[in-house]
């Protein structure tokens, strides 16, 4: 292909609208926020919010105090010891965690059955409101399968078109992709999406060539370049899907409530095929509403942000959410990984209301297909949440915002605490074997004191703990029975009960494995290891069995050693620890079993782990499925160099989307320099493919000179 004679249409092609800059200052965590005349309490805050919080948090504290007293009665019979005090303190910390989840779920159950969970003037039915403000739908992507991503975006576009309010929305694909082959495939899919929808004036694409600060930096760069033209922005993940009606109702709520900075929906997990994904999907669909309604009820205008499937007031975000780097080096220092919690906290600090609206349906996402994939994502989340230790002292944060961060930190710290709790129990039993008991103590008594752990009291503590732990699932099942349509969508009352039993049993076996994964993650972070940034696997391809053996063999060995130690100390202790031991010892077959697509589909055929979204699929999800099944995108070579050579229009569009050429004094890109030299010394595409590294290939394709040189090569 002769690039010199190729017609230049780059001036006619526009992948982006005109820029409309919006200042987004970096916040000072040590100074008071700029309230801009807003009051400390938003007008959308419920009037009885203090009583709500007192009911939930106060009840959790009372429940914890009662549990601690009962546990003290168990340990008191054996006498005071250092290990006993440690175990009691660990019990209090762990029980407080589940007690708050229980009391919040009770509140959520009451709100759910009373048809709450909306507010802000939002309605689930009735005619759609007309919009007067401009909205941007932002889809950040990082080395994701482009056609899969575009299928979701196309469905959202079509759904919005059906509402008649499409003119109020523009779509931005914000790429941070580093793989050059995926990058060019993204451009191909973007051009095809525009062609198929006719959305030349509504669908835009931008790739950052320097993806600093990950997703937070990606969104921040968009705000600073284009945010001034849009009143609201909807943030998505690569696997997010939202119905047009939901987007319109959210945007209208933002227009009606000028003091609201963010509205978070409750995304429903869909599309799971492996057993693990279906377990996550079922749990999120059945238990999730009780949990979400609960936290929405007592969080009020101090809600949280999960980073996607939410609408944000662009001005509020720009004004308050510019995040500084925290002091120190990674993993604790540097840019903030779990930016969503912090962004919500900073906006609330600035006087903006943050609300969650769990009753608003039409918001969807997907689940990772296996425990291994969750572990990769969880490691990054763990680091991000532990980083919040350095954000907690920020001046002016609302105490509920601090609580969100503490809960996020606790989600990972509780795993090593649980492990220490188990090991402490073994040590206490071991101590009883070798330590000489004091029958009379210093006081002369007629009858001796026989030190022992009271089995009756221990039984009561165990039963009480299980009730507090499992009650939210029972409440969720009752709420499901009261909702005939959703109950039918889950297979009916009997199948839904069977599904809860299956999820509880398998989830209980997976729990100790997850405990060790998170414990190792916390230890890795504390020893200075950064998580990096890896693309998430979203397909349902199985995990090779030998990979599972290599990753989980250590958990099996640990389970065997733990079981042997418990048996030597006390057979009764061994049987008490059986649920934990079974999960660890059988971790390899358990992970292989739950990662299987065939097993997941077998459960679906049996009518188990069903969710309403698959028995009666919403229209927007049907659109996604139909688009994936009838993908008519042009088949181009997977290699970026060959793809550009195979399609003149793609090559022209690619060059039109490149950043301005480097000027004298601009930073030098070593990969680009080396890549251009290698390119100048090559004569064929095959030669270049073998010479260039991935980084050099991406850098070369980031310049017009490099692309033209590629097009001039021979085969």
C-alpha cells in the first residue's frame, strides 16, 4: 500500500467534539473544603436520619456487647489468660462486623417490603420526564475485548433512542488501552458502532497515550477537556449496561435536585454461566436488595459511590474530586486506587448530597467467572482500601464518609483477624493440655475450682452467631416470597429455597479459601508489593486444572496441617473446625468445580440459582445478547499493523485520532525513538512484527510517521 498516494481525509474525520475545558483543582486534604455557600446538611437528607442511624448502629453495638458478655462467660470458666483476652477481643471485632450487617439488613428488609428505596422524586413507572440538560455517558476501558464492550454500549444507545431523549446524551469511549492490537480493534469497533447507529454526533472515542492515575486519571482528563459542556456524567464499567429509561429518570432527578452531587444505582449481576458466576449472580440478586435498601435507608445523603452505574453532577465532581497523590511510595502511597469511595467523600465534604437509589432497576453488570479472577481483582481492591488509612484524617470529612472507608478497610482486615481467631482457639486448647490448672488459687476454699470451657455457654454463643450471620439470607428469602414476580423469576419458592441452600453451602466452603487469599493480599501489601494494573477476564473460559493446582495447592497443605494440629490437640476442636478445614483441604476440586461453565449450566437446567433477568430478560439485555450473536463487524487481522494495512479507511481514521506531533522541548518517548529506528531498518511487515516490543509497537502507531512507514512496507 502506498501511503504517499493515500487520500488524506483526516481533516474531515472527527472522533471527538470541540473541547470545553472545566477546571478540576487538586484537593488539599489538610485544608477546609470550598463549600461555595452550601450548607453542611443537604436539603435531600431525611429528617429522621439521626434516629435511623441510632437504630442501626446502636442496635449493632448492643448486640456486640451482649455477644461479648456471653463469650466472656464461656471463657471465664477457664480462668483469665492472655490468649483468652486476645480471643475475646478478636471475637468482639469480628462480631461487630456481622452485627452491623445484621441490623442494617433488618432495616433494609423493612424498607424493601414497605416499597421504599427511591426518593429524589424518582418513579419506576409512568411517563418519562423530558430532559433539558446535557449528559455524557462515559465508558472507560483498559485492554478489554472491544466488540464485547461495544455491544453493551450499542444496547444502551438503542434503549435511549427508544425513550425519545437521545439528544440529551453523548457517549464517550475513554480508552486507556496499552495493547496496540486491542487499541486498533477498539478503533475498528468504534467506527462500526458509529456506522451501525448513525451516531456520528453522539458517539466519541479518545485514547490516552499516557494513562497516568488509571481510571481516576482517565475520568479526570475527560472532565478537564470536555466537562464544561455537560451538566451530568454517567460512569460505566466495561461490563456495564443500563436501560434508557433508567438513565432518563436519573438525569431528571439530578435536574430536580440541584444539591445532589451523585446518584448510585444498585447494579444487578447478569450473564453468568460458570457455577461461580451464577452463585455471585444469585446472591447479588436475592440478598443484594436487602443489603442495599438497608444502607440507603441509614446512609441518607451521605451515601457511597461504587465507581460505575452512577450519575454525577459534573461541576460537583470537578469542584471537589480532584485527588492528590497520598504521601509515600506504592502500595500505600502514590495515586489512590479505590478512588470512588474518596470521590464520594470529597463531594459530600464540599456540601453535595450523595444518594443511593436501590429501587431503580435497569442497571446491570457482570461477574468474574471464577474465584481466581475475583482474587486478581480483589488484590487491587485490597490495596486501594488499605490506602484509605491515609485519607481518613482528611479535614472536613463527614463521619459517615469516614465510616465507609473504615468498613472498606475492615472488609480485608477481618480475614487475617479470622485466621488469628482460629489459631488462637487451637492455642487455647493446646494450653489446657500442658498448663497446670490452679484448683484453689490463693484463697483456701472447701471445694476446688475446675477450670474448663463451659460447653453450654459455647453452644449458645455459636447458635447466636449463626443466627446473626444467616438472618439476612432468611430476610431476603421472605422478601422474595412477598414479591411474586421476582419469586417466579427465581424458579418459585421451593427452587429459590434450594438455591439459597446451595449458595450457602458452597459459599461456606469457599469462605476459608477467600480468607486466606485476602490474608495473603494484606500481607503482600504490608510488605510493600504493588498490585499493578491488569485487565479483568470477563469470558467464561475455564481455568486450566494445573494452574488451579499450582495456585491452591498451598491452601490444601495448610488445611491438612491445620486439621492435623486440631486433631492432636482435641478431637472436639477438630470437628468444630470441620467447615473451615473442608473448604481448605478440597480447595483444588472446589475451585475447578465452581469455575466450570458446564456445571453452571447444569444447575440452570435443574432450575437452581435462577434470577429474574434470565427467566424474563429485560429488553436492553436482549439487545446486548442479539448484538453479540449477530456480530457483523468486518473481520480484520488481529495484528494491528496488518489491520491498518488491510483497511484504508481505518488507517485514515487512526491517523486522524492521533495526538499532535511532538514539538521541540516536549518529553522524549524512548520506545517511540527505538521503534521508529527499527521500522526504518525493516522492509517487510513480518520483519517489524518480530523486531518491535509491545510498547514500541504502540509508540510507533502513536505517530503519523510511524503509521505511514508501516503502510509502505511490503509483505
